[in-house]
DNA sequence: ATGTCGATTTGCT
DNA sequence: GCAAATCGACATA
C-alpha cells in the first residue's frame, strides 16, 4: 500500500492564484524522508508570494537570477534558499512554468517523527518552537539547499499529502506577511494564512493602536 | 572587487 | 524587548 494517491497532484500546484493555493495548503500534511528518517506534520501557516506584481517576491517583475530560476519551474517543485546567512526557508513553487509564484511554509503541527525533529533542532525538550517559523520547519524536516528544485509530485524525499483533514473557512485567518516591510504597499497584502488558535503557529502580529 | 541587506532565530536583559 | 549571528545573492563599479 503506497500513499501515492494522497500526494497533491500537479493541477493543485499549477493554478494561477497563489494566495488561494496558500490558503488551501492549510491542513495538508508535509512529509519528508531525508537521511532515512520520515517526519510528518500538518501545515498550519503559509505565505503567498507572487512573481509578477509583488515587491516582496524574489522574482518580482519576473526577474531571473540564478537564485530565482527555481521559481520559474512548473508548480510542484521545492524552492529552498538561505536567509540571514543562517536559516533555510522552504517554499513550494506554484503556477505554470515561467510564472514564478511560491508559497512559504511557515509553521507545521508535528504529527510523527517528532524525535527526529527534536534531534535536528537540537532541542532538549519538545516545545511549541519545534516547527514554528519557516527556518525551524526546514530544520526539523531536514530541508536544506540540496533539496532546492526537488520534485514534490513524485514523492521521493519531500511531498505534501491530502489526508482529508477538514478545515472550515472560519478557522483560517488571513493577515499581512512577516518581515516584508521593504515591499511598500505590497506588504499590506493579506497573504499570510494561519489556523486560528493553533498552538503551533508563529506569533500573531500585534494590532497597532 | 566590494558593499549592502535579508520571506529569521535565539539568548540575554 | 532587543540585537547579534552569519553568508550568499545581488547591485554597482
């Protein structure tokens, strides 16, 4: 018995509305098999980045550089890059080939392989910080730049499954993205999606007075 | 060749 | 709550 029939198919990733995909990814299950270790978690927080018009996106105005080239792949590939010289950030490329959109996976609710996550995260005790924040998710799942451009459809090392976890619309909150103040008015786009009241999501931005 | 900066995390105050 | 850590990507020259 394989889980092939649960793996999200190309047509899920290759839609044109990246915000809609980011929202739909809430409640799906991220799985990795790296170094012989399998870990799984429910995606509880995402952010959408759109290549054409979004200043916060590396591929803004479809700018091609060695780094952004990954985002021009067809939807269903991994885009992994180093941030602040320290953290690996894992994104899922969406839309068709040459339409450079991506969804950043920001937080995951651990399901299995928790001991492996804990070791990779060098944590003495499991806490809410295990998979909270994009750098932590990547570390817990053994994702690094070696997995940049890897295919999420074939389910070799990294993929996302639909296990029919039911999420109602009112459980999902849409808010502004984190750390993109430099993107001017695009920073105001409500393209961060998270499960309300979920223990594992990263901090909700303070309402400004 | 060089300077700036970042889709963050952590520990210490 | 704040600031250090750390380095590749990118722009400029």
